[in-house]
């Protein structure tokens, strides 16, 4: 309206005869603009600006009108993705890098300090996404080892070196391997991080293995409190049900792919270890990790698995079934994982995103469901598919760091006993209050 008044004064000053006419026209035009805006707002027309936040997405408070704006939000999140070269340049100024990203701004309780965690992060792409994960889980008293696939682009290596140089408790594995899916190289890479973490000055309680495309569903304090409910047990999936073809024939890498040969393995399994199978996601006690690195039987078993398929789904799982394994679970079937939520195409679980290699890649539409799940981490997100979803998880973890969820300890103690989510009904929840803030 101030603009209309200015025009009126100017016209009236120059041509007094037209003053009343111009004033009337401006008044009518102003009324038209006001009425038009009011009508559009009531109709929910897209031309009326509204703001959609991560909280709206997480609370599922997005109607058809707001949903039309989310494509632009996803596009904006994609535009924020930085190349490995840009991440490398940014991390060269460590002071600004850690300050602007708030690495040391989060509150830390004595309970967390007394229960430090160790993480390995296996990566092969996108320093930007890896840094997003690191920022979500970083605490000064924890320790983090990052293994970069040796054959990954040099720019990724440079970027991660620049980032890790900014921290005393984040480092790159002392030896890197060319990693091929389904081969022993995956076990070697993870064991290298385990060895380096054991050799560090940090007296961590649990080791958690991660991939660079995962994100946490729990804050560090929540993880500590949940892991305590395991009562020094390992969280590892083990089952006697397995595919004998994986260990019956020798396997070799051909042109970057694991291939089965026609040659059968003839060597006996060291110590007669019963072969078990399970997912690679786990949270292992320090005592168990120490045993599998210092035991001659574990070393012999690793050599025996060298030419088998998917030994990362056999090595830890079989050793954990031995009676002398610290934290077990021994011969007890452990159907599910507390450490990780993974939705496979063969299950009937929720997936609003897409499946890549039979695993769900989540999108923003999955957020209301994801935050209700009890696991510590979720796999997985692709930044070139939906960077907004990962950003919203980061924001949620930041908010809950200041307002922790009220955990249902009975819920997690029940899982420690049953090792299966099937024993829970829909009325049982991992939190006694709100899971989202």
C-alpha cells in the first residue's frame, strides 16, 4: 500500500485535475490484489507461498498441496551436494570446517563418555554423503575408522584424507584393499579397521560396522542406552540355514566380479567350526573383536574362507556360535539385527522408494515410517536419488540430541532375549514417548 500512496502523491502533485481519478483507480486496484490473494490462499493455490520443513515430512503433515512443492525441495537438496574436489578444498580449513558443521557443539553426557563406541565405515563413493553420516554420529570420545576402496577415484581419497586430518579420533585405515562384492576382500577391509581401532588409545565398548550410504535412527546417547540392554552380548544375525554352494566350490575374481569355479573345496573346516550364516550388520563387543584377532583358530578359519562366496556373512557369524565366543549368541538362532534396518525386496516391509540390488533405497516418503523403527541405523540412501531424506534424518538426530527420546528398556531387553522382531506386536514401541521432534 505504501507504493500506491507514493504514486498517488506524485500524480496529485503534478496534475491535480487527475488526482481523484488516479486515487480511485489505485484504491480499486489495491482491493483487487488483496481479494485475489485472500481467495488464492483459501483455495490453497500453488502461487501462495508456504514452507514445507523436515518436521512436516517426518510427522507426515504433507497434503496434496504441499506435496507439489517437495520435488523442488529434493532438487534443492541435490544442488547442495558437493563434489569430492569441493569437499577436499573445504576441509583444508579445519577450523572453519568443524565450526560451521557443528562437530563440537553437541552436548555429551557422562553416560556417553563412560561408554565409548568404535565405528568402521566402508566407503567407495561420495565424500559429501560420508561426511553427512560422520557429522550425525560424531562424538569426541568415540573413535572412527574409514576404509576407502583402494580402487575408488583419487578425488575421494584426497577428500577423505582432508576431512580425517581435522580430527584426532577419525582416521583412514592403515591398509586399504581393492574391495569386490562377495569376496574375502570385504572381510579383510573390515578387519583392518578393527585392528586399527584395537590399537588406538580409545577403550571402546562396542564395535559397529557401517557403510557410507547409511544413516542413524538413534542419537549417540540413545545408542549407548540401547546397547547396555544387550548386557555385553553381540548383536549379530546367525542361522544354521545357509546355501552350501557358497562354500562347496572355490570362487575367484574375474574382471572385477566373483565367479564360481567347478573346483570343489577339499580342505576340512578348521576346528570343525559349524558354518552359520547371517547379515553383515552387527554390533560386536570389544572382547569378541579381540578374540577373533588373537585366536589362531579364527585366523585359520579366515584362510579357509578365502575362496568362498560372501564370507562376510559366514566368518563372524560362525565364530560367534562357538561356546567360548564372548557375547555369543552361541547356537541360538538370531533372526534379526538391532544394529541395522534393511528392507529387502523379498520381505513385505515398507518401501516408498526404489529397490537397487534387491535393497530399498529410501526417499522422503519413508521418513514417517523410518523414525518409528527400533534399529540403530538404516540402510540405505542415495544422494543422487533423494538427498532430502538423508538431510532430514540428520536434522532429526540433531534435534533429538537436545531432546532425547524416552526409551522403552523393556522393549530392548525383550529383543536381547528373543533376537527377533517377530515376537513383538504392533502395540509395543521402542519409545515411551514421541519418537520424533
